[in-house]
C-alpha cells in the first residue's frame, strides 16, 4: 500500500533502463528535481524556469497533465528530438493524481 503523499513514477533513462522512484507530493517537487535527487542524468541547468531543455522528457503514460505554458512551448520549439509527448520535466509538478506516471528521458544532442 502506497504512503499518503507519496507516488511512484517510472523513469526510463537514455540506456532504456527503468527506474522506479517513490516521490513525495507534499514538497512541491517537479519531475526534474526528483530525477536529479535520484541521480539520474538530468541537468536542470536553468533551475526549473523553462529556460533550457536539459530536462526534456517524453510522457509515456496516459496521465492528465497541465497544459504546457507558452514559455515551455517556446523552449520545446528550440529543443532537439521533440515529439508529440515531449514535456520539460521541470514543468511537471508532482501531485497525487500522477501516481504511476512513466516518462522517458529525451536523448541529448
């Protein structure tokens, strides 16, 4: 049974290895921050301001996410390897409805 305010997300790294991560939802973390805390290769160079694409990922599950902001869309327009399911990890805030979220880290240029 899952703890209250803790969800499980799966992150597929660039080598295709799946990492199961228990992530708190009561600390205002986002996907980029939880990946960095789990020692996955996500830079988050801009600190989560949607000013770089170093946390670019693909959403592999059918979870309902908030609509990408104009800033996020602008940054994705400049990123490499963008797909229809591309998002910036720093813009995906963790909350209880995202239990089971699966993402894949985008390749780096």
